[in-house]
């Protein structure tokens, strides 16, 4: 059953066949930490997954992520469906490595928060192998909502 779910890209397995991630949550540490109202803390696979958790669970969350270029902390707080971003200049890099495959290997490491458009473009120049674009906060929120809002809806 787990192999079938992994083949359909609902989750990823490690070399021993144990669950490594069930999108949007990672069983291993990533740069994206999400604290859900009530105290649960999880890692997410990428920035879009982190943004998808509050909409998927319909819960308030606090996201903390390390920006790849500067190492600075990016924070996003979701309260009653409204997201507040810190720093205010934060953008999200959306890209996917060519060749397909599971999201965890094709794009998750490239979907990151950046403190500014400038730092995102610095990362893009250093990684020309990842076709991509920089999206605004509103654009990233829309992608996350489209991906995760109805995921747990019966």
C-alpha cells in the first residue's frame, strides 16, 4: 500500500520503506518549521506546503523558515485565514527540476521563501538548472490554497 501511495506521489519513502513525507508534512527536518495552534510542530517539504497547512487544516499556524541565500528567518503567521509575512519583502521561489519524478525530488528543495526578490534572483542565477519564477506573497498563497484547501474535505 505504501509503495502504491509513493508511486502516485502522495508520500515519499526512505531506503528502508518507511514514510519520509506525506505532503505537506515531512518526517525529517527541513528548513520549513510549522507550529499549529494547540502546540503541534511539524516540518513541511517546501514553502508552498508550509503555506498549505493552515488552509488544509483550517487552523492558525506560525511558519518559520531559513532563507537559502542569507540564512535569515522568514516568518509567516496565519490567523483566521489571514497571513502576515515577515519581512514584508518576502517572496517565494517556485521551480521544478526537469525530468519529472516525485515532487520531493523534482521541486520541493526549490520551493523556498526568500527575504526579497533580489535574494531569490541571486539563488536563481546560481541554479540555472531549475526552471522557475518568483511569486508574490499573494501568488504563493493562491498556489497553496489551490493545492491543499480541499485535500481533507470529504
